[in-house]
């Protein structure tokens, strides 16, 4: 899961946020893929290993709102060495459950959206991926949000750098489902030197900016540390600070894991 291959170019690229609420586009992204996408800028490979399945699961708690969610994702890269057989990962992400305050009582539900994505690495030699993706809105709003993602990452020694930017659009826009959203960000991670426990730790940080139709610009900051327990298992704990510029602010804690299953035959 941790990238050991040096990238030869750091390419500016598009990444897309797939929101369902205009008031808080980034908060919603955290529920169906945003956590995993940010980790890919500094601590995870851009795609799962060919012939393997990866499972991402997180436990997210908002200190500001007391809302709780379980962002989850399943990713599969078919075996092979060609573009679609070994360099394309197919994934589905969603909230396995959400628990939020509504009308004086708490309501527990399944995710309000499902996001499908195909992450393609056009050239093996550089840390660059492009991924068309689509989100189907299950409730509150209807229709789809569609867009295309690109991610760029480079490793210099023990340092990982990433860039992202992008756009998504709604098939049926509304006050809570903006017609268009632009999203851009940077990420940084640092692998510790040494041996034993310390060598398996990677502190990381991301900053994102976002602008949706009819909504003020929002800037958010994320920081955390990842622990690579084994080649197949990574744990991560991070803080998420949405809307520190453009607000209202929402401070969250996320604890998650990434599990790589045995390669298929």
C-alpha cells in the first residue's frame, strides 16, 4: 500500500468533489471517498496492486455537530499488464451508515449516495492517474453528479507530495445540489527514518479549496498520521477541519484502516 516507486514528474491534475449539499460540499465528500482520495496524495498507492482487492473503512465523528458516519470503499484492480487489466482500479464508495440529529431525535441511515470510480494510470513510469467517476444520489436530492478525476504525486526521498484539482456537475441541480463544483488541493507526507515502530509511521497533511455554484469559496485543512502495520494493513487517524475559511467550520476526527486482500488467481 505504501508507494515505494519514485515518480519522475509532479503533474498538475484534476480531481473532483462529488457533493450532495451546497452548504457543505466538502463535508459530504468525506462520507464517500474524500478520506481515501486525500490519503492517496501522500501515504497510499494511486491504485491497488494488480489482481488484488482493497477495503477502506473509517469511523468519522464530528465534534462540531456530533454527527457520526462510517465512510467505506471497496477497490479492485484486475490482474494483467495492460491499461485496463493491470493499470485501472474499479471502486465503489459510500457511508455504510450515518447517524445525525434531525428534528430533536437521532436518525441512523445507510449512505445517501453511491460513488463509482475507475482510476487509470496511463503511464507506469510517473505518479499520475485519471479517474472518471459518478455519484448516484439516493435521497434528499435526485439524479447524478458526474466528473473526472486526476491525481498527481511525486516522491523525493522520504517525502511525498501531491496535487489535485477538478470539477463536477449535477444532472439535476438544486439549492442543495449545486450545478458545478471546483475543487483543488495539495498534500504532503513524510516517512520516518529508522527501524521498528517509528519507521512505519507517516505524518501527513492536506489543504483543499472548493467553490460551488452559488456558494462562497471554502478552504479546509486535514492532518493525521498513518501506521503501516504490515504490507497489507494500514491504520490512520486524522483531524478534518472543514470551512476554516468560508465556514461554517466543522471539526471532525477520523479513524480508519486500509486492508489489502490476497491477490486473486
